[in-house]
């Protein structure tokens, strides 16, 4: 119990401290978290961590997948479905085969164990890469493809892993059965995800209590993952499908307050889960190294380097060769207009970082075969997997920003800004139309209608100026910015007065927080 308390305390303190360090260094938090976990593992007195892979797959994986799917851009997933599918299925299998060849021919592992190694290291983790790309202003489409790929490649990798491990322990192998398991598991997982998502959506439509809504939201990932997993189907695809479905229907099934609190809840939960996993990854290395026994250090490092090089090289080759073939076969104008440059493909190839799913799969390797013999190369596979995570997350993560800037793979955000202005103009127009309709209602007052009309006419004019539809002859935009700056000062004065009332015991802490929340909501509407 004392060791558990020490580990929990170390995890929280390390997560906060290393995240602060990441912000100070302006690097994605997974990089210092992995290194920090490794350093912690070498500190005397820190107990050895035996990470239960089943716990990782059950506790950590569903909410991380669900959150990514819930906030995914469905339009981007549809428009880039071909690229995402080729990466999530084709690239994963190609990487597994290439690594399997190295595992058998160079390392000397049996073919089944070699394919298990390939399946373990093939799925990517976008946490660090996506954070880097957003920070340096990489094209939005590139980020969307990377995140879309990661939503589905875990399913491919884990199915291939399950088949390879079954063959390695003596369960036999059948190509026809493998193909059937893959497609049946995928279809079943999607079906369960849709069914669970539909039921949850219908339930949430009838609930107006925020705490209950948020509890159901947290349950949603497990509600889809666990049934599919228990039925031998793809729990990964079930959680992803459920997340995409509920994310699409969120505007109609969630109250405004639950949406605001839910976004904050999932943002914090995702960070804590990722932070814990990356620290635990670092803490695993001393345990893994102890299991290597009498293998020569140079030999082990050489094997790890060969696998790392193969995994990275296959991603580069896939992005260039498959792209060439697609362009050769598909010459439609719509596809020609969407073609990415070689620089973009280089950045996308260098962003194939690995993470917690690969480590969990490596740790889940059985100790013995069905015949009772030790599984060949188990500890070596675990070391190679950790080495690949370290090389890709730290090595690629630290060099990716420089690569993006040197190649000029950045966008100015004009497209996204244009979409936002278009959306704000549309909602202002909808508001004015509704105001005109409400003006004829018996329960409205002319003064209230006129005040609302002036407010939305002002907003409509501002965004027409931003869209370039009208000229800003009277300095409306500059005046608006000065007004917002003034309002920040006014809100600060109100908070100070509110705290003063609480400190002098004229109001309770509960009243202070309720009024403060209203101020926060009002101030959050300001743009600066």
C-alpha cells in the first residue's frame, strides 16, 4: 500500500511538473514525460512498476479513443477516407511484414513471433505529433489525416497481433480464418458502436441534469468497448464509432452547460490519461532491461535500431510509392486539386510516432507457449518496442518542428478564419430573422426586440467587414477591440468586488462562485 501511495503521488507531481517544463521548453508534453518517467525509474527508492497490459487496454484505451473520435472532424474523415484507410490498414500491415522479416532473418525469431513484433510496433500514436503540428501551424488537413489514421490503425494492429500471438503459442494459423476474423470483427465493432451510440443519444435527449449527462458521457466509451471486446469483436472500432456518432449528434442531445463542462472534463481527462501512460512507459524500462538476461548490449541495441529504421523507412516508402500509384490511376480533377506536395509527405512520414498501445501489446505477450516452453524473445520484443517509442516520440518529436519550418509546410490559418467568419455571419442572420418573427409575438416588448436587433445588426456588420463585404469607414473594428479591452478591466473590477464581499463574510462562497461563473461566461464571449 505504501508503494502504491508513493507511485500515485509521484505520478501526479511528475505529470504537473513535467507538463510545466514542456510549456516552458515549448515542446509537446509526451517528450518530457517519457524522459521524466525513465529518469524516475532510475531514482533509488522508486518501486518497480509492473504495468498490467490488460489494465492499459481496458482503462486507458477506450476513453482516449472515444475522446479523439468525439472531437474528430467528420468532414475531414469523409473527404480523406481513402488516405486514412490506406494508412490505417495498408501501412500497418506493410510495416508488420517488414518488421517481421527483420525479426526472423536478422534477430532469429520464429516467424509467428516476428509477426507479433511487427503488429506491436505498427500502430501510431498522434498525441505528440498533432500537438507539434498545431503549435507550428502545419496544414489542418495533415493533422486531420494523422489523427484519423490513429483512430483506426489500432484495430488493424491489434487484430494482426492477436492472430500472430495465437500462432506463436501453438493455436495454428489459417489465412481464410484470419481474413474472416478481421472483417467480421471490424463490422461487428462498428455495428455495436452505432447501436450503443444510438441508445445513449436517445437517453441523453431526455436528461437535463449536468452531472448525469457527464457521467453517461464518461461511460459511453466503455459502454461500446466492453461488449464488443467480450464478443470477440473490435472494441477499438466500437469505441471510435460510438464517439464519432455521439460527437455528430452532440448539438441536439447535450445542454449548453453540459457541453461546456464536458469539454473541460474530457480535455483534463485526456491529458491525465496520456500523462500517466507516458510516465509509466518511462518507468517500464528498468524492468524490461532486467529481463534481457545475458544478451550483449551492443547486439540488443543493434536489433532495436534495425526495427526502428524499418518502421520509419516503410512509412516513407508507403507515402511516396502509394501516392505515385494513386496519382497514376486517379486523374480526376477533384483529386488533382487535393494533391499534397512532397514536402507535406515528408512531414507526414516523419510524424509516425508510437505510444502506449504498442507498449501494452508488448507487455501482454504470453510468457509460455501452449506446450509450456518460454515464448522466444519476449523480453527482447519489449525492449525493442520501448526503444521505438523513445526514438519516435523524443527523436522525431524534437526534430519535427524544425522539419516543418525548414520545408515550409505551414498555413496561415486564412481558410479556418474564413470559415469562422462565415459561420458567425450565418448565425447573426438567423438571429435577426428570428428577432423579426418574435416582434409579432404578444409576450415580447418593442424595447427588448429593438435592443436585440441593434446588437445583432452590429455583429453582422462587424463580420461583414471582416469578410471584406463592406468597408470599415468609421473604424468599427478598432472601436470594438478597444471596447473589449475596456470590458476586461470592468470584469476584473467586478471580480475584485465579489471577492471582497466573500472575504468580509457578507456573501457565502457558493454565492460568490455562482456570480463569478456568470462573469466568466460573459467575459469568455470577448475575442481578445
